[in-house]
C-alpha cells in the first residue's frame, strides 16, 4: 500500500507522492483564482484535467465549486491509482471518473467537457528544459518533456470531439519553452482557435495560461 501525502482543498483531501507532482500542487491555487476571475467563465459543468498526475488542479476546481463533476486522465498507472484513491477516500466516486491512457486514448466517446485544464509537459526536448532550469534536479522527462510537441499536436487533433460547443481549454505553458504563437500552427485544421492568454495570478513566474475554444463557439469569451 502506498503511503500517500495529502493536501486539502475545501474538504477534499487530495492524495499524492512527491514523485508524482509535476508542479500541479503549486499550480492548483492559481488555477482556481484564474478561472474564478474570468469575466466570462465556463458554466460549472464537467471538468477534464488532461495529464492529471494526482489530479491536484481538477480536484481543487471541483472543491471550489467551479465544476459539478470531474474527469481525470493520465498515461502513468501510479498517477491514475493515486487519483482514484482520492475519489474513494473522499467518497466522491460518483462525481469523478479516472481513465488510464496515452493522451486521450483512454477517454470514452461519450465524455464531453465544459472546461479542459492541464499543466502538461512544457518543453519540446530535454535540452530546452535543462537550459531553463539548469539547477533543478527534479526534471523527469516523462513529466516535463513533450518531444517535438507530439503530445500537444495529438491532443489538439482529438480534443474537439470532447469539448462542448462553448467549452474552454486552459493550458498552463512555460514561457521558457514556448510562447502563444508556438501553438497557433498546431491548431490549423483542428476546429480549434486561440481565444487569448494571460499571466498567472498567484504562482511562480515563467508560466502563462493559453486559452483555446472551438471555432464555432457562440458565446463571448473574456479574460
């Protein structure tokens, strides 16, 4: 049995291990502040945290009333086990589904989301990662490196079918690894468009939020 650490958000005790934390523990409070402060935020419906790890961000949003149910997905079995443990330990399994799969491969076709949030791998190779964080010892490529953006590109090609018409995608990206225009060509032909971006509200520097919507969204979006 894994000896989990826990962090509490409004009564939800989120389980984790230090090895599974790719920055989500630090990012979660900022994500709550950023989504709450949007002038036109997504309706509080189904949330999906892509590359979820232990599910820090998704559980924090759910605990703060910014969603009514939660979907989590990750490729790493220990992360999925950890996220499922949190749902069971807090008796909220009826509100939470956790899938194991590479990128979106584990998601059933019926899953549709109002908000997709993620703190995904943010560097296209290990060299860029080490240049930005030369003294950081915790730089597991599985967590931080998306080789030549293959993970992002596949995500953009497939997520539209799971995004409700006026849903929102919010990705936390690192300005040391990319900028907004890095991602625009990746969206061509996907039926998705960049809706805007902003700096974090509370957390560490060098990060930014990239907002993406369906190209047929009818409701206005404002930061």
